C-alpha cells in the first residue's frame, strides 16, 4: 500500500526540485526523505525522477503520476476542510496566476468585495507575464489574454478586450501625434518581451483593412506593468491591453492614438486544469470573476 506521507514528499520534491529541501519542509532528514522516495518508486514500479549530482527532474512517468497525486491531494484537502469547517464556510488558500499589470490594477479592485465577503479565505496572487504551468506550480486559477487550444486547460471567457496604442501627453507634446499607423516605424516604441520572443509586430484594422508594421525602440520588458510605467513616463508608444490602461485613458494620463481604428482582439480568460473535484472556494471565485467582468 502506498503511504500518504510518501506521496506528499513526492509532490514537495517536484515543487522544490530537491529531496533534502522537501524533507526539511516535512520534518524529515535527507536520508529519511531519500528512503521514502525510493519506497514510493518501488510501490509504483517506476522511476519518478532522473537524478544526478547537480540536478533532479521528473521522468515521463513522474510527470504523469504527479498530476494524479496533486488531484488526490486536493480532494483529500477538501474533504478535511469540509469536516473541519462545514460545507457552507469558505476557507483556505486560492492561488491565482495573473498578468502583472492586470493584477496590480483592475483585478485587485474587483477582488476586494470577494475578500470582504469571505474573510476566512486567503487569496495568493502570483503576478507574472510568463505562461505559468498549472500542472507544475500550485496555481488554482490563471487569468490569460487568449487561450491556446492545446494548453490542456479548461477556459472560461470573462470578457472581450482589445489592445490599444497609447502614449503620454508629454510624449506627444515633444514628438507630435502620429497621423498614420505606418508612422510608428519612425517612433520610439516600447515592446513586450516573453520567452525569448520580442512582440514587435503590431496590427490593427484601419478603414476595413488590416495593417501590420514592425516597430523598434530603445527599451523592451517582459513585465507589462513596466511597459505601462515607461509609457506613462513619456518614454515612448506602447501597445497595451485596454483593461490595463483604461483608468489611465479615463484620467488623461495616456492617450489613445487611433480611436477610430479597430485594434487586435485579446479576450480575457480564466483557466484551470480539468479536474473531477473543484473546491467550493474555487467555484465561488469563478462566479465572482464572471460577474465582475461580465
């Protein structure tokens, strides 16, 4: 029979990338942790990790087994929570992966009423503009602009959203307002950068025609909040999600360069792994997000 403590150790090792570190978290010596992991591998008749003197990584069998272990742990946690707290009281942690600018802006404001209604809940925000792997990280829900069909996630569309070309009034006062989209090739444009890819191909629809240009500039970042900050400071032109900059547009801190254009569509989704068991707290937050963005 597989021991639950061995499964817990296996999950921790996969998260921390170290047997000794996982053992410390669980109160085990390095020798005891190593023995427990070997015992589990013997029980499942599979090698779960590739080990070397400097690295530790999951095997293919380990990656498959990890998904089911995480689902089992979640179901057990929910059962224990129901016994302790009762089914009507929402408690525990919700880990939410969010693009940096969205998390610091409108989403934080939207979540405040939810926090106040459920004081026993703790929302843990993971701000990142990278693609978070929900199967390898302890994330319950992730908000993304667009959702790949091959992501393996269940996605719910929260709202339509488009990108918008923006610059600060100070920048436009110094350099003038571009009259045409193609004129941006001669301007300092602030680009987003992710996973080795520079997003310097900008598109929009103008007079029923799609226009596309390659832009350049003296700065780029893999953090959307920093891109917005540079635009606010007057360093150049940025192509941002309207959700991220709507408050700046309303307050006059940023200007929509081409208000008559139809910008690229980037609908906002909330996504999560396909699971048989979904905690009540996750269902409650999903409902709040759909109502808030709907």
